[in-house]
C-alpha cells in the first residue's frame, strides 16, 4: 500500500519539509474526483449556528439535507434544547417545479407558534438556490408578523466550501448583534468566539475567565442564547478561537462597534495558558490585579495536571502521530499538545488553511513531516503508512480509515463526549491517546507497523 500514487493535479497541495523550497498551493476549490474531506457551504453554516439553543433552525430544501442534525455534531446546552430538533420544509418535485415559498411561510408560521423561539434561522440549500425562492422577503414578512428575528442564511451548498458557510452564518448573526441593551455590561467583559461546546468546553473556559474577574457577555455560539448575541456589542474584547468560522464576524464587530479581537486556542496547557495571559494583558491597564489572578490560576491548574501528563509522556515517548483538522490554527495547538506527551507529528494538514498557516506549520514541524491541504483518504492513508503512524487525530470521516489501517484514533471534532479544551481537557486528551495507541486490539490489524 505504500506505493499509492498522488493525483498529479494535487501535487502542489502537498509539501514535505526538507531541502525543497516552500511553495504550497491552497485556498482553492477541491479537485473533482479527489473525494475531498471538505463539507459543503450548508454544513459550514450549521456548524456555526446550530449551537444557539433557543433559536429555531429550519432547513429549506429536500429532506436529505436535514440529516445533518444535532446527533452528527452535538452541542450541549445548559437550558433550552430546541436546537436538537431538526426541521425541514421537505421540498418535493412539485415544490421544485412551482416553488417552495408558500411551504416555507407555512412552516415558519406553524413552528414559531408551537415552539416560541427567540429567533429563527432559515437555511437555503442547493435546490433553493437553483429554483430561486425569495427567502429574504419571506423572512422579513414572518419576522414582522411574529415579532422575532427571522434570519435567512444563504448557505446554498454549490456556492463554495464549508468556509463560505462560516461567512454566511456570520452574516446572519451580524443582523442581530447590536440590537440588545448593553446598560449592565461590565467594562471588564469579553465575547468567546468560535467555541461550540461540543462536550462542555465552553463551560470550563467561561469559568477560567470568570475566575480572572471578567464577564463573559456571549459565547459564539456554544450554549448560545439569542439575547446574549444581541448585546454582545457591549463587550470590550472578542476572543476568537476557531478563526476560520468567526473571524468574519469579529472583523465586522471591530469595524462597526470598535471592539478589538485577539486569536486564541484553548487546547493544550501551553496555548491555554497563553490565551489567558493574552486576555489579562489586554485588561491590565483597566484592572492592574488581573494578571496576578491569572498567574495564580495558571499555576494552580498546571500543578494539578502536569505530574499526570508526565506519566503519559513516559509511555508515549517517540510514537508518531498524524493530524488532519478543519482549520490549520487548531493544528498548531495540537502539535504542541502532542509534544507535551512525547509524541512526534509526522503528518499534518487541514481543510481550509491559508498559505501563511502552512508556513507557520512548516516552521513548527520537524524535517520529513508531510503537510497536506484539502487531503483525501488515499493521501492520508498513504502517508500514515509510510510514516508508520501510531495515532491519527481527526474527525468522523477519518476514523474508519485509521481503524482499517490499525492506527489508534482520537476524535477532535464532531462526536466526542469528553471535553478536550483547557487543563482538564488536556488530561482527557492524554488519557484517550494512551488508551487508543496502546490498545491490544491493534495486534490483530494486518497493516499495523509503527516500529
């Protein structure tokens, strides 16, 4: 299997660190026939908006699109559970011929009366873009009748990639940011952006910031609430984690409301600590004691977790890992976290990285590391075998590939049930990696070779 060939048109999107000049191609549409791991525009918009727990989410299109539900990408809520329900207009052939606008209007009217949401998001799918339903006009009409925001999300799948879906979601949320009261918002306040609370991560991160003395106005969008988003323009700082999904909205809020933003990562003890220190640094002039509180918090947390991490490091030292994630910024933190437990990253890639992202990735990696953009299963399999990978960190699409190759796997994306963010999350990560890499089941895998 190690003789697998790469499609000629894809060669520029793969780079192996060494003596060759860095000239990596990226930010382009997926090659037809390469079976990209990327998702569609609609998927990207749902990732961002779905965690708003007290909003109605209605998919205007065929029923197949509604299969992308809470169960595929969970997001925990401390209150309302409306976001867990998947609603669709279920367009049929007759609707496609004569139009689905009446069906959409009736669906919104019925659902809003039944569930009393704080807002409604209407997702346009591929077929709606083709037949030309005017969802903007319908949303305005229903919003006026019901007295709540009804927001069109232009997420027609054929328009681009998942990254374009992020922008469509940000554009929809921008319509309600700034519509709430900010009278009681503290000057020591932030918005957490790009955190989706898949396994409760937002709760832990919020706790860290509150221990520092900060108010979290809104989380975009994990365990999110419409009212908090409306008043989010009162925050003094936006802290952006998943920059690919939220940078567009952060830039909009900076331009319109003058709110600065910083990028952050909550994965691994190194980047988690840096995120807290960077935020403390921003508020130090306003609150001189915030840095001392932050230093005490970081010392306490590292003192608690580091001795346990050292034990895992002794058992995992020198083993090789592969990473394939949505955004490259997440890969930076993952490389540091894996080094913390003694593992070497020999394959790294993302679906939506920029040339600058890959340049940073190259500088972080050791010689011989393969860097891939918009990879497919064939490429990921090829380099995992050639590099004798013992662990693959990715999402639900990469899991079957890793298991078939006899490689340990850690889900860092959709389906995980344990939080991997923050200091406790790093312990969960180390425990999961150790359990998967050292599992006795791999002795029965025909292609297992991680020597």
